[in-house]
């Protein structure tokens, strides 16, 4: 039987924990709103980029960009986008469970986020490079990752690049998802899969013949890498939104649990306290009766 | 009078979306003026000024590098920076320029250099357009 003092001490410690998780929940909630906002403002841009790419694809006259070359896949690279910090529920473990399914020998990893590189190191997989990104991922951070992936692909070190990241569905649900990055198979699908809403291609499907200035190769040569960089950036933004949402939910659960425990412990403490008082009263009266 | 729909979109905002009579912009092959019923064209945009004429009034904007897509009735511009001339904060742009130049003097990695150069370009473009407007 624990003494009242033990229970009091436990209540205090649980209270402290609840305070911390509550604070983390608040911080995550604020950051989540910002991250979601950041992921959303890119939508019109993504949509227009989609349209331009689709129209460019429809107008290409047998032009083949090196980034579009599909080869038989012997070795593939996977860009694993995780978080920097833990305490975000099952977000990372769900993601890494998917990553663990990939063939160790033919897959090279490029990681973003500390947890992802830790996972790759721990499970002794091949790590090509690791990147980090900030709370609001910068475009330059995305560009660095995307550039490396393009280099790997163009030098022939790998024959395909995929991205594995926690897709943001809503605040309560995030799902690990693997999306193809390179080669750019069908141009039209380049930026689809980002959280862009269904694009309306109907009007732009009218067969118009585009002029390219100065020529196809130059314009596409700039457009394709740019769209890849942009896609990478969107994915980082989305991962951040997922992370903050998952953390907020996890911390909310932790706070709720702590509150429940405090309630139970307080009840137990009061019971014990009353039992002690009753016992003492009983002792006093018995003693008095014995004297009197 | 026939009009063109001009859309200027950056990753962080939709700066402009309106019907205009004419657009002047700097493409990779030089400055070009676009009137309604222009032939479909796709080209790269060079950092500089975009002028749109609406109701015989000129609207000036500073833009960064990007892409332009012209279809019959629409000009779509994707760029990494866009700001209206009257919204340019000259002091802020000047500060950004100095900051960027100071950063460039340091030793930087390739990635950082690219980022700093981009922001330097943005600042310079904004300053240039602000100054030109004043003349």
C-alpha cells in the first residue's frame, strides 16, 4: 500500500508531464497551421506548372530530354523524407516500415530529416546523402535534394528515383506514400500527386501548336529541372504539415492520458487520506474509552 | 476592345489575375509586347519589368526569373518573385542587396551561392524598377 506521500509525489510528476505535453501540443498546433498554410499557397503555382507541362508534352515533336529517359531499373534511389525530431506518434515508424520493405541491395537512400538518416544508418542500408530542412522548408533546401537526385540519375548511378514521404491527408491521418520522381515518364503527371487539386485540362487540351522561344530544348531544359525542384519543395512542405499534425495529435493524447491518471490518482489519494483519518479517530476514541 | 487574361503566379502568392489590353515583358530573347490573339508561345522569363495596360493605365511590376506561356487569350507567368512597382520598399530592397552582397563575399557552398544570387537579383530588379519609375 503506497503512502499518501508517495501518491502525492506521483501526482506532481504526472502533472509536470502533462504541462510539458500540453505546451508541446500548443506549439505543434501553431506550427501546424503555418505548415498547412505554406503547403496550400503553392497550389495555384503547382496547377499552372501542371498545365504548362501538359501543354508542352502535347506539343513535343519527338524531343527526348535526358531526364525523361526510362531505362531498365537495376538500381534505384529512394528519397526518404522523415522528420528531425520524434514525439510525433507513429509517423516515422509507419514510414520506416514501408522503407524496410525495399530491397537492401538495389536501393540507395537519400534522406531528409535526422530521423530518416538514423533509420538508414541503424538498419545498415546504403546511404548516399543526407539533408536537413527547416520548420518552413526553403526552396533552396529542396533544390539541393532534387539536384542530387538528378545528378545520380543522369550519371547513370541509379536508373530510377522515388520519394517516400508521409502524405498529409488531414490532421488526423497521414499515410506513407511512394511517388516516382525520375525518370519523368509522362510529362503530364509530373506535378500530380502533390496536393494539387484535380487539374482542369479540358480547356487546354485544344490542339494548339506552340512556338518555343528560343527552342524546345532550352525551354524544357529549364522547365523540367525547375518542376522537379518545385515538386520536391511541395513534398517537404507536406511532410512538415504531416509532422506537426501528427505531433499535435500525439501530444493531445498524452495530455488527455495524463489528466486521466491524475484523476485516478487523486481519487486514490483522497480515499487513503480519509481511511487514515478514520483510523486515527478510531484510535483516539478507543484510547479515551480505555482511560475513562 | 479585345483583352488578354494576365496571370502572374509565384510559389507563395497569386500576384495578378485580371483582363488587360496589352502586356510587355522581358523574355530570354529580349523584350516583347503581347497583344490579344498572340500566337501560342512558350518561353523563359528574365528578371525585369512587366507592364500591363488596363483601361489605358499602365501597371508596372517587378518579376524574377520564370516561365511564360501564351495562349490565344491568356498570358500565364510563373516566376519566383513578383511585386507591384508601388509596393516595392526601396529601403528594404537596398538592405537586401547589401546583405546579399556581403554574403557573396564570404565563402559559400554552391547551393547557398545560388540562393544568395537569386535574392540579390530580386533586390536589384526591384531597385532598378523603382528608380526607373521615378524618372
